[in-house]
C-alpha cells in the first residue's frame, strides 16, 4: 500500500477486482431491497452507532462506526451467495490446499478509506491486497479439512488491510491477527444441519467485524498473541504438527499480473459455486438438444461430481430444502430449477440458442429461491428425476484445478445424452469459451434492477461502481449512498 515494492498490480488485476466489487455491491443492494433478514438487521444495527468519522452502510449517507458499517455491508454482499469465489489452487508453487473463499470483504477497504479520507484508487488497491492475502492463505491451508469455516482467511486479510490503511505498524498488525485467531475462530457448525440459518450467510461479516475490532484495539495499544502461525497452541499448529515453524509458506504477489484475484471465479447468477459444472453441462445439452425440453421428454438425470461438492450440496437433507439458505446449497434443487425455467421457455429456445444466451435467459435470480419457487410442484417433480453421486478418485483428482462434473440425461425413448466432463464452466477463471462480459452485464442489470427503485438509473449505478479507480475521496464517501428499493414479500 505504501508503494515501496514496485509498480504494483497491473491494470488487468485492478480491472478484474473492480468487476468483483461491482458484483458484490449489486448482490448486497438487491439483498437489502428484497428485505433479507440478516442484512436488514445488521444495517439497522449499524445506524444505531453513528460516527461522523466512520463509514457508510449500503444505501445510506449517514456514517456509522467502521466495524458496524463493515459487518452490515459484508453481510449484504454475501447474502445471495452469488459473488466471487476462489478455490485455493496454485500448482506453480505446489500450493493446492483447495480452500474455498469468497469476495465478501471489499467493504473493509472502502470503509477504511472513508474513515481516512482516501480515494477510490487507494480503495481498489486495498481490495487487491485483501484478496491476495486471503487467496494465498486458501492455497496453503485447508480450513474445511478441520471443520473450521473458510472465513478465517478473509478475516486475517481484513485485519491486515484495515491496519495498513490506518497506518498501523507491522507489530500492531501482527498483534491484531493474533488476537483474531486466538479469540474468534468460527467452526463450520454454522453450515451444518437440515435447514441452514442466517449465520451461514453472515459468517464472513461477523468474523470481519471481530477482525476490525481486534485491529482497532491493537492500534489503541492492546497486545495480542504474537507469531500466531508458529504459536504451538494456535489453531494452525493444532491441526498441522510441526517442529516449531509455520505449517506453510505464504508467497504474496507484489507487481504485475500474478495476483490471487486473477484465479478467482464469477458466478453466473445465484447458485452454490460447486454446482456450476452441472449447470454448464445442463445448458450445453439443452443447446445441442432443445427437444429435451418437450414435456415428459426426460426420464432420469444423473450428476457425478467431486468431493467436497458431493458432501456439501449432495447432503441427503438438501434433497428437500425449505429455506433459501438450504435451497441454494442443494444440487438437485439448483439444477431442477434451471431445467424447469428452460422447459417454461422452450418456445424461445427451440429456435436455437448457444450456452451464453442460455446463461442469460435462464439466469437464477433471488426469486428462484423464494418460498413459491422452493415449493413449485414442477421443480419438485424434476428433483425426483435427478440422482447425484460421487465421481470417485477420477473426479477428486481434478479438483481444485477445475469443477469436474458430468451430467447424463436419459430420455423416455431410451436415448442417453452425456455432457462429458465439465472442468471450467462459465465464470471459472480458466474458462476460455464463454462471453464473460456479456453474461456479467446481464447479471449486473438483473440485480441492479432489483436494487434500485423502479424507474431508477441502473446503468448509472453500475457505471459509478465500475469507475471506482477514478473516484476522489469525497466521491468515495458517497459510493454506497444511493437509494435502495423496498420490495415487499420476499422473506
């Protein structure tokens, strides 16, 4: 952040990060517009802590305590589970731990810059820094292996980034990270159970709030435990035994294109990221065989995928979801919903559509996880036709390089249609075939039209977010100060 390590990230890195931030803000604003529970509660809570030198919650001009604005914004940005994803894979360094992570933490950079009176270019570079730390940690230490929630990596990165922007010393940053790791480790209990709760979506936000509080305390002189990665009683060394050193080496980018964000993935709508291969396979088959959408044409669908996808979104309890948080973690529900939408649109599709057009036409929106959608009889009938099984070692070996998934459709006439192995679906960092720009434009417009009141200028909001790098400090203070719609009846 001080500019002492060279020219810094390339324009390609900055541009990709800006896209992820735009994606996250539109996810968050639309979640607030539809009155989702946790983001609404946490934004209301933030406004109970006014601070003229703080940061702004989404949709507000009133400034609040920085950590309260951050927890509110991070919760909203994560609520749909539709923002960016990383898989912790860097074979060039042999760092292939494969930990998940999501682009939930950008509000840390914006809030700190608002607090300090810094500009949009500084905020964007800080977002790169935050993604770099959490992305590289995901490459070297698999939290999920030990039932620890993946948000720990983001919280550590948040403490470091907030501290750097606030002028903290390295020792103060070390103290804050040690404080968070020693006091606030979240277990994956928040993601277990038949029907998931608000805690699933708000996990990153709540852990980040703790990380920012730790950094603030460190700045005020509080001393947390040092050398937390080598500490023999630390979470890291409890699970990976060493002779006294850290269980991993961390290699961070400094300049050019080699930053973790370049390997992160976009979601082409609302779905759990590990279902993307199945959705791509489904759309590929529909594009090649639109007659599949004729009523009664499909007899059975068999999906095969890797672990951990099978264990997380193939949990038998998820075959009968009753809440949005469970439906968006159910492979059979996600695939059945997109297929049901395709069948409903078969007249349009029959004329011929490529998969880019199908992604846009059939994009899963928040309304595809509302009560009416979850209980839709046609979707439920299609779910009964779908089986989901573990592909075994052959599939597991190809993750986290890709999202190895195959989809086999058997028709009533006995025809077997195979998607083949899908590795890099649309949105994946190594996908080279999809028109990412076109699909993201559609997604941004879809979420933006939900976020702003009817008649509002969605494209103006998108342009403001895409223009982050050129915003002055005064303009950055208002970057989240736009009117958010109030759309009743969702939750």
